[in-house]
C-alpha cells in the first residue's frame, strides 16, 4: 500500500478508514486538506480502491494547484476515470515508467 504521494512540492498521506468511519462520513474516501491526508475505506476491491484514490487525488490537485473548476466534484469524477484508463491499458504504466527513466537527471 502507498503511504504518500508527491505532487509538486507537496505530499499527501494515504491512510485507511474503517467501514464504520466511511459510513459515518457517507463516503468511501476523503481528502482532508488541513491534515494533507487522503483516507480510503479499507477492504475495498483493488479496482474500487484505485477509483477512490484517483477521485481523492482530484480533490488534492484542486487544493494544491489552486484550480477553480466550476464543480470540484465533477472535476474529481473526471480524474477518477483515469483509474479505468490504467486498468484497461496495463501496458500504459510500463510506458510511463520508461518515459520517466528517460527523463531522469
């Protein structure tokens, strides 16, 4: 499991959320900007976990990049669709790794 993700000069921690907490929040995931933490409900399938992770990363990007979309939730849902792209194109991750190695200093 990931412990954190870097974006620009920021880091967001990734933590598990209990099912009870998820029910209390009425959400499978949460991004708390004041704690710079994404919480994701434990015991999700890998596909659902990835989808929720991308969704919450959308909120994180909006917060840190100072993007002001018309609807934050619509933007996060759009970002969430990247999980489907990666799941349907497993070779894409290898391609990204190759590109990042070519750009290393």
